[in-house]
C-alpha cells in the first residue's frame, strides 16, 4: 500500500525535538534515522520502533508486529503514544542510544594482475 507523505511529516514533527531525525524512502515505505542509526520504520501509515531493551523498559506492555511481510516483530506504536510528543521523543532517543553505530561497508581493493 505505501505510506502517505502526510503521515511521515506528522511523525517527523512529533520527533522534532530529537537531534538529526530524517526519513528515507524505501520501497514505498520509510525508514527513520537518528544520528545515522535506523531506529524506526513507517509502513502502511503505522510507526514501528526497533526493539531494544531500553525501549521495552520504557514501554512496559507493548504490541509487537512485523512492519512488512516476513519481517521480525518491531514495537508497533499506538495512536496514544504517537500523539504524546514527549513520550515518543524519549522512546526514540533511548532506542537510538541503545543501537550500535552502523559500520560503513568498504569496497575491497581491486586486484590488478601482474603481467
């Protein structure tokens, strides 16, 4: 189905107090990044937060669901938390802080044949 730009804008606005949050379009859906770490997905106009121990501690009881077919379950953010700018910001910051810094892949050096 694909998410609507208006929902993505709303989610980004709710997270505007977070540092450096951006959305990148991926296959008709969106990945949210904070300081280079992917911490959330927007799929079918729903916000999913990457599961972490820090996130579970903040959420307590949480609904888990796959953001897309055959994906592992992520935390599905309900409308109440989505409307709670402060709570959502706290969750996003805690999740991003708990994630490792992504390792940039480098291309292997090309081998030149010696003749």
